[in-house]
């Protein structure tokens, strides 16, 4: 009975929203005008949504300022008592388990000590034992934190080395690119050679390039062995045009010089936007390009973002979304995921579910969070797309604009929805992305009641994978 009473008291001093025990400071209990009590943190979070409703009775308190609400000092004092030491109850005698036997490693009540328990064992007060254990565990946790910090410093050091390594690779890539252009020019000279003097000069240049490539291979260690120039001499009959094409040296030149043309053909076949990586004075540079125009090191420009959905402290999972980055709506969405313009989706709460359990079921987020922590739906960009050629069929996983009213003017907001079900024959005025992974997370959020408990706990950009792709060679690290 004592344990049940303690449990009931603990529930009485626990915030019904976050399930945390009231404490002085951020978690102190505040009383709403309707009489219900919640912690300061939860009420502040409800306030920024723009619709300040009591989580229990749903009474509106839009004109109430959280900073001016009264503290429930009675609950605060009770919560202090609940955070003290709690005794469990003996299942046999019904008394508090106030002792701990170090030999048996069992909790004991006062009756257990004199009814069947072996004499001579080291018995301590349970409260003292717990205090000793707490001190020992705190010491171990501090040791763990120390090791974690040491490894974190090691990771930072390795990351710095990685950046330096990438910088060196960028320099090597630029050197190889420039050398490749020179080799291409040499190939043209060999094809145009019409005298012994000119072909001998070309032969000397070929040897110079072999030497240069060996030096690069020695410096970087990971390049393939190009072999010595003596391993592929130009034969005497190479003076003729047909023989030139059959010589090993000329074959190598053709292979290297042709790589650029092949890459250009591959680029024309796709629409992947890429950027070239460079290095200057030890600093990495990202050159913005529509697509790679040469053989320097490049990477695909990212167009994938993630939203982490949570309910309270429980993470539902991450949703990865590929944005159609040619649309201004997608660019606005990216800016809100990164917070580059101040406002962001971080901390935004789900507003509603439309068409629940039917066609075109959609999870709606109507507001983003401004820099001053207030909720807002104002657009960051002008001339956002809507209707006309932007209309697309409704399908599962579509990222779409939520239309709070009718007409183009009402669609100019930062609100969005993620569709979880197809709607045969249905259309959307302007979708601007689609879910790649994590649609099950969205569906789990849709089923949570109330859905307004769902919030975006993290969001950001998914960096591109630098692993070469067979399907899209133009997006490889060149």
C-alpha cells in the first residue's frame, strides 16, 4: 500500500504532457486560468504553435503569457519529496525493504533479518548502500565521459587529416586534368607529324609524360604504375600513319585523350547537377557548376533532405525526401530545413491529418519556427509555383503544398504535406519532392493521437555518397 501511495503521489507531481516530474526552473508547474497545471517548458512549446489550447480541456488561452502564469508551489514541494529515496515493499512481510545484505545481494525488511536470514552477513542500510553505489557509478560514468572526450578529439584529428587528404587529392586531380589536356594536344601533334624531326620530338614528349606520371604515382602512392617509357617504345615503322595507330604509346594517348570526350557524352545524357571540388592554399573549394565539364574531382550536388519526427522524447524515425530543386518551393523547403535564412522547420509541430484512413491521406505541417521561436507560415520566397503546368497526379510519398484556402494567394506559405496514400484520378497543384525512405515513419505519425504531439525534432541536408555509381557515371568522383 505504501508503494501504491508513493506511485500515486509521483503521478500527481508529473507533467501530463512530457511525463517529467516538476522541478524548479524549466520544469516548474504553472497553473493555467482553466485550473490545469503543466510544466513551463511544455506550455512554452504549446504557445509558439500559435494556438494556445489547454492540453487537457482544450480551452483557449491565446491572450495568456506563459511568463506571467502562477507557479503551483504546493505541487513543487510535493515533487521535492518524491525525488527522495523510495523504499520497495517486502513481498513476504509487507514492510519496507530498508536493508541490503551484501552476502546474499538481496534487499531485506526488518522482519527478514530475524526470520531465516543467515547470521554474520554484512548488512547495510539500503539508503547507504544506494548512496555508495551512486558514487561508484558516477565515478565510472565520469571515466566513460573522459574516454569519450579523448576519442572525440581523435575523431576530430582524423577528420582534419581527411580534409587535408581531400585537398591534396583535389590538387592531384587538377594536375592530372592539365596533363590530360597536354597529352591530348600531343596526340594531335603525333597525328600531324610529317617528318623524322617532328616524330622524334613527339617521342621525347611521350617519355617526359611517362616520367611525370611515375613521379605522380610515387608522390601519391595510390596511382597505378604507368610503366617506364622504355617499356613502350615507338617502333621504326611508326613513322607511317597506320603504324602510329597500332603502336602502344599512341594507344595510351588515345585512351587518355578520349576520356574527356566520353565523359562529355555521358554528361549530355543526364540531368545530374554536379560541382567541382578544388583546393587553394590548403582550403577546399566547391565550384558551382550545372554539371562537371572536365575530368577534375567533382561530386553530385545534394538535393535530398531529412526530417526526424518525434513524439515527446521518443523518436519515430527519419524521413528522407528528394527535392525537385528546380522549383522555388523546393529551394524554400531546403532553406527551412537548413535554417540558412533564420526560420526553420526545427521544432515545428504537425497540425492535422486530412482524409485520414482514405484516399489522399496527408500529414500536414502548417507552420515553421521563426528565429524568435514563434510559429509562422509566411513565405520566404516570392513567385512560388502553383497550378498550370505544375499540377501532378497524387501518389503515395508525394511532398506537396498544403492549400489552407482557395486561390493562389492562400497557397503562398511554407506549409507542406506528405501524402501517405494514392488518390486515383486526383491531382496536386504543385508537388515539389517525394519521400525516398521513411514513409512508414510518416504513417506512424498519422496514427498518433493527438497528431499535434508529433514534431520535427531534427532536419537538415543529406550529403551525397561519393561512391562511384555505375548507373550515373556522370555523378561519380571523377
